[in-house]
C-alpha cells in the first residue's frame, strides 16, 4: 500500500474544485469522510511557526489580529531531488519557487473571497508544496481562536471562528493537532479546551507544545511532555520555533531545525525526551499516523462513494436530460414528454394506475340513482294523467283513450331523463379532468418545465371540454330519439280495452273513470321504465365513445397540430426550466463528477502492494 496520502490529496483537491467543502448541504459530501489533520490553536500560540518548521519554508502570512481567515489545506509532497516549488489549486499552471510570493498569494486569494474586510470564509485554499525536505503529509490550517473582535470585524467573529474550527474537528475522521504555548497555563489553552470538548478521551488529539525555550527560568514543561499534566493517547511533542529576531533576519529554516535538535539534546530537563521532540519528528509521526488512518478508512470511503454514485445517478435521471440546443431537438423533446404524459393518462383510464374506476362508479351508481330519483309514478299521478288525456280529446271525445294523450304522457316523462344524462356527461368530464391533473403531477419530466406543464394541462382540458360538448349532444340525442319514436311492439302486446267507461254526455272532465286512468298511468310507467332501462345502458356507451375513448385516442392531437406551427423561440419558451431544478441538476452533475473521479482515483491505487 503506497501513495495513500497522495490519494487523499487528490480527492481533497477534487472536492474543492467541484464545490464540496463539507458544509451543510442537501448533497452528499465526500470531504467529510476523508481523513485529515486540522491544526488548531489560539492567536499567537505559534501555530504558523509549527507549520513552517514542518515544511522548512517561511511561507505563511504574518501580522497582528486574525491573519488566517480561510482554511488552508497544505499538502506536502516529498520529492527525491530537484528544486522546491509550490502550486495553488486555483492557479493550476503556475509554479512558485519564491515562497515570499506564496505568502502574498495566500493573502491575495483570501481577499478575493472575503473582500478586503477582515471577515472569514469556509472555502479552503489548497496549497501543494513539493520538496525533498518534507514528508508526505496533509494539514489543514484553521483560523486562530480568539476572544476579542478587532476593528472591521463583526461582533460574531469570535463565535464564527469557533464554529468553523468545530465543524472540522468534531468529525470522527479528523485528527486534531492542538497547538499550545508552554509559557501559558495549559488550563487556559484555547486549543486544549475545544479539543477536549469534541474528543474528551484524547483518542485523536496530538498535543504540540510551543515556545518551550521562552518559559520562565526555573520552570519546565516536562510534566506536560510526559503526559502527567494532561494525558492524551499520543505523546506530547515539544517544538522550538524561530524567535521573532530570527524571523526578522530571515534565518534559514533548515538551520533553525538543527538548532531545535541541539536545544532538546543539550537541555538536561529534556535530554531523555529528545528522540521524540522537534518539528521533524512531529512531521514524520503525523505522516505515519495519517497513512494508517487512511488505510483503515479506505473500504468505508469506497462503500460511501459507490452508494452516493447510485443515489446521485438515480436522482439525476429523474430530472431528465438538459434541453436540446436546436429547434428539432426541442420539438422532439416536447413530443417525448407529451408521449410519457399521455401514456400515464391512459394507464389511469385502463386501471393500471388508480382513478379510472371512478368513471365506472358514475355508470353503476350515480346514473341509476339519478334516474331513480325522477319518480315517474308521481309524474303519472291520477291528476296529471287525467289532465293530459282529456286535453288530447280536444273538442270531440275519442272512442278510446287518444294516442296523442299517451304520447304526451310518455314524452313529458322521458324529457326528464335529460337531466341525469347531462349530469352523467359532466361527472365523467370532471373525472377525466381530475385524471389530467393527476397524470401531469406524475409525469416527472413536466415538473422541470413549468411553462410546458401549464400548456399541456390547458391543452388536455380544452380537448376534454370539446369532447364533453360532443358527448352531451350525442347522449341527449339518445333521449330525444326515445321520445321521438315509441316502440309500437310494446303497445301491441297490451290487451285492448275498447270500453273506456264513463258517460260521453257528461262533462269533458269526467269522460274517463279512475280505473281506466290508472291503467293508462301503469301502461305509460311500464313503457318509461323500459326506456330507462335501455338508456341506462346506452348513455354510458355514448359517454365512453365520445369522451373516454376519444381522451385515450386524441387527447393532445390539437396541441400537436399547434406545436408544429410554433417558432424556435416559442419552443424554447415551453422548455424554460424551473431555476431551482436547473440549479439542482447542475449541482448533482458536479457532485457526481466528483464521486466518479474519486472512484477512479481509488481504483488506480495498487492495493496489493
């Protein structure tokens, strides 16, 4: 197993390039799963000097107040020979051999993100340093913890910095390099305080003690370095950094390392600890431990990557393809989306999806119930029968009950069936419209194009309105036909009764006795009931033929005809996406690119070695 740290370096750079900084997001994050070492310390704790000692170069910005205002991901690459150089991720084709220019670029890049204010940003700067004097190692330098905001900073800056530091070190994959000055009480150390909160057992905290050479005479840090004052799982490491005078004189870092070794070897209090003191030992120990942690986490990272790729691909597929550039492609895309909608709509009617059964309920329950409520027996009451029959006699009494009277009784009864017939047409129309809205909501492709969704919905509803009118005409014609032509066979089968009863010399209003009128009413009721039974079957057939069948066959035909006449700009307008969906698709594609890149990087490593 080799190049593990280099592998994580590549993955971290890919994360930053593709917008994964581990922040709270609706997207899965790879950054949070990558092992890292975060450098934590208060201002003036010697944090920058520790980093420069590990690198062996003077390259970090210095000054009063908060100098580090963005996380600095420092990736060290050991090379066998050649000149030392540095590269920034945001300047991929530029090599820096002057480390004073590196310091300036860090400051400039910080200002580009935050402006010239003194605010902080969570977007990291990636710096890679290639040198024969370093070990393979990645460190994340975080803003120094502070207790007071300075001029130009918001009152929340103290809490903002703590929140940023905490967001890194509270993750179980993060190792904490807690830097504390030896010439201050360890109990007041900002680094130890925050590290203890997130890692109370000290299982992933490395304690670094700076400024040991600046302690008051007669005092030493032996108890701390031996783990007696504050115990961590890993031994404390002491370092002796360059003094401010050395920094002002630009004392060579390699010479400073040599003087550090000599200090620990020659100081009686620390001589027995000299083999594990100093910035060189710190760098080697961190490199070795980071590699061990990475090795143990790789299987979990691979599993996370594979799972995330599947989830991202699944969600991305639901958003569909990006809009085609040419008019032909746009037209094809619209037609395909409409075809999908039309198929879903048919599935609702055919019972593959729910909703179509409600139409059958109209025919099986609502229509019969409406016909039953007509109450023909009341309409054929004795008074009504007498009135219509006697009126049909006119000025001369008929020998038998007049045919015209029968016809008027039948027609006046049958005309009332128009109401339930129309109601059935409207009820089915309402259900068909309801299924349009349901199918639109279930057509995922329409969700990303609000304009097209509205146009398709309106076009489908307009078609259903036209079908309703045709259906209403056809259905009412069925009722009218029954009124226009009476089935003669029904009446031929009735027993003939020539004797109508009554006295022809009496008043016209007393020509027919009650029993005869009741028989007329019963005969008419039988005929009307027979016709109702027939219409109960034929009305649904008419409605299905004119509305349901047509909705399945030609719901969007008119829309397609109009679509072919549209200009390219109008087609483009139909495919205007919801901005939120456009942003989500772009974010998903970017994150998917990151995970596929990470998968390829991991697969390229020869694990067998």
